[in-house]
C-alpha cells in the first residue's frame, strides 16, 4: 500500500511527535490527578507515550519494540515527561492542553500504527484496526495505571476518530496519494473529529430504551 | 497430542463461540456496571472477547494474533457486542446471563488455549497452564478496565475449573480420544464445575486461622 | 558484555529467588489488602512473581516465556504463594516482610532482566532499561490487579534503584568483573537504596512551586 518504511524521516517524525504529545499528556495527568513526585510523573508520561507503540510492536512481532531498540523513543518520552514536570503549571494555563495533547497523540499514532502494520505485511483492514489499537493504547495504559475507566470506554468519541483517520490514510495511499499527504490528512481528520467531540460534547448513541417492551 | 490444527473447523467453531460468549458478557457488563455508550459497550465486549486469545497468541509467538490476521474474530466479537447493546435489556431477563456467558467463554477458551499450545509445540503441562491463562484472560482484562478486582482473584471457583477442563482435554487426547469428544468433554466439565460453584456458592478454602499460635 | 546465559546456574538461582520473593510478596499482599481465598492468594502471588519476567520475555521475543517453557518457574511461584497462604500470619510478625520481599524481587529482577537482554543481543542501554522494566513489572501487575496506583508511580524510590542496580551490573561486566560478583553488587546496591528509601522516607523531588510566576 505505502512506500513508507519505519526508518523513513516521515515515519519517525510522526511517531516521535506522537510520543512527545502523549508524554506531556501523561505527565500532566499525573500532576493533575495524583500527587506524584518527579519519578512518578515522568514514569506515567513515558508509559503513556510508549504504551501504544509497544502494544503495536508486540502484535506485529517487531521485537524488541522500537522503544527499546531506538534510543530516540526513550529520550523523547523522558524529555516530554520532564518538560511537563518542570513547566506543568504554565502549561495548565492553556485551554485544556491535556485534551489537545491526547487528541494529537491519538491522531499521530492512528497513522503510524496503520503504516507500520502495512509494512509488516498486514492487509488494509488489519492496518486500520491496528492503527486504532495503537492510537488508543497509550491512553488506556495511562487510565488503567491511575485507576480510571479508560477514555476509550467512556462517552466521548475516541476509538471512532482513530478508525476514521487510519481508514483515510489506508484508502488514500491505495488510491496513489503521496505518503506524506495521506498521513497528514488521516491524522488531521482524526484530530478534527476528536476535538469537535470534545468541544461540543458529541456523544455516541446511548443504548435503546426498552419502552416498547410488552 | 492432538491432530487438531488452528485452522480446522472444530477449532474455529469452539474459538469463535467462545469469542461470541465473551463479547456478549463484556458488553452486558458494560451496560450493567458502567454508563457506557455504544462505542464503550462494543469496545468492552470486543476487549473481553479477544483479550484471552491475544494473550495466548503473544505467549505462543503466533503473531500477529489470530484476531488481526483472521477477520472472523473481529467480526464475531463486534456482532456480539452490538447484539448485547441492542438487546441487552431483553437478555437481562434471563437467569443471570452474564455469569452463564462468562462460564461458557471460560470453558471454550480453556480448551482452545490448550489445543493451540499443543500445536505450537508445547508439552502437556504447558498446554494445561496456557489453556487456563487463555480462559481467565478475557475476564481479567474486562475487570481491570472497569476497575474491579478480577474474578480470577475473587472468591468463586474460576481458575480451577479452567485447569481441570484443560487437563481433561489433554489427558483424553493423549489416551487416543477423538479431538471433538475430548474438547466437548473438557469444556463441558469446566462449565459444569464453574456453574456449580456459582449456583451453590462453593468457595475455595479460606486461609487457616491462627488460633494455634502461642 | 556478559558470559552468563539464561540456562546457567547463576542466572537460574537469581531469577528463581526473585520469583519466590515476589510470590510471597504478592500472596501476602492478597491476604492483607483483599479478602481472597486460597486460589486468589496463590494466583496473585504467581502473577506478581511471573509478571515481570513475562513482560521481559515478550519484549525480547523469547517466547514462549520461560515461565511456560521451564516448569521450575511455575513451581517456585506456586510454592511461594502457598507458603504465604499457609504461614502468612506468622510472616506478618516480621518487620514489614512485604516491603523487604518486594525490594528483594525488585533487585534480583533488575539484574536478571539486564543479563537476559544482553544475551538476546541488546546493547548496554537497552539492558539497563529492560532490567528496570523487568524489576518493576511484577509489582505493577500486582497493584493494577488489586486496584492500587502502582508503586512505581507513587512517592517512594522504586524505579531509580532498579535502574542504578542494572547500570552497575552492566558497567561492572563491561569492565571485566566476574558475572557473579557483578550480579551480587548490582542487586545489593538496588536493595540497599530501596530499603533506605523505605526506612527514611526518602522521596524524589516534588514538582516545582509556581511562586515565581508573575
């Protein structure tokens, strides 16, 4: 489907930016939700940043995970956690940076997860699914570790934009679009849907009422 | 030990039925325990349905997991989650369908986990252990995600029937029993013990009192 | 770096002692924190004992994990869980055995995780990181299963001593120290730092105050 390989500059840029966004997000969550010290804040940041990619690499048998075979992943995740620890109070002045960073990581990992699945000989459907799994993995690890029901299960749009973004990427590359354009379009669409969901509180349908029961 | 391979109709039937039972169970749990919308209900159903098999395949290095290399697993899990979402209120009229479905998934995965371990060159003891791990995996993922102590740790018989069912299967095939008979017997025995435990509140021994201490 | 292979008596001794310490720790935690029966106590003990090593083996693609290909791991973990179940009330008379056992398991797994990473062709930095991941893995699995925020995220020194111990081991073997001496030194230093942290409540730095903000 795609000519992108996981050592290309484009892939690395997208993947490491996603790592950085999730590291900031996880560390800010640690500061906000739990009274964690520097080690706890940086550790939760790193686990959030690296969780999705590790799950992806385990499923693809791309072992050891990129995290442990390429020092840049650990370094970017650690720096992101440290930055959030040091400047967290300043970052909190922004409009809800935690949600924006989470949406950014989600969007970038949906795309890199799908691209890496294609490279490891998966078909288009597998690429879309594993893209979404990669995208929601980090936030799920984060929420399980701090004892929250994972955001992917709660009532905001989360898995759906990841699936849509990965689907757009896979479709666009199938149709011959350049890799960079397809990746930006896929990540952008995912980010847009996710932020609209956050902004307007769009929710997925609730279970049907049972009023019509006899 | 066994001639069953993981592409045989028997294996697929058992494995996909287990997936369906756990998808219903996980989705009904999501409806009952947490106020989840359609995406959350279907997602928890799918994670419950696929968690055990994914753990099994990761341990056996059968990667990517069957879930992502055979579309039927994802389809059956998604349909199970949707059915539970749409008809959940009707299903709740039955006598405790959540527990029955959980016992069914447990029993089927104990058998398929053991069969797949044998195929991937594991010995009989490993087959019994990995059968039980596969069986309890889905429910453990489900409970961790919604913040409950996993059922395998709580006070009902859960791991024991899975071990017994897998042991019966492995022993019977060793003794030359036909695969289908051994599988049905193993799953049936596991289901029977589990449901007796649920019905009569049979509990494993509590820790010894310390009255005899000086 | 090291001549130790994972079938050497030294490696097995260190790894199985770590398994035993974590099995006692996990089972005592189950007795203390939750009202679990024998199956729950032994199961949590086994999951705590084997969790770190399984994560290590999955990341190294050393599959199936040693746990399932070498019966001694399962046996030692099960015996540890049973011993804690039977004699738990006596063990509790010791000075905080749970914390001491946790520190012992942490220290031994930091060393065995690093050694096994070196054997599977990882570089020194990867060995240090995966040593620490192996060390904190069991306690993280334990805490997630019983619904606590993992100790690695809470405010005691936990990840840092594991990193320091693994770093000492890797450095010492690089410099030509005998394997056994390097392993004992690495595990000993990790244990010492961890216990000092527990004893004197040493904490990592808290996030900076924001007093200097305009």
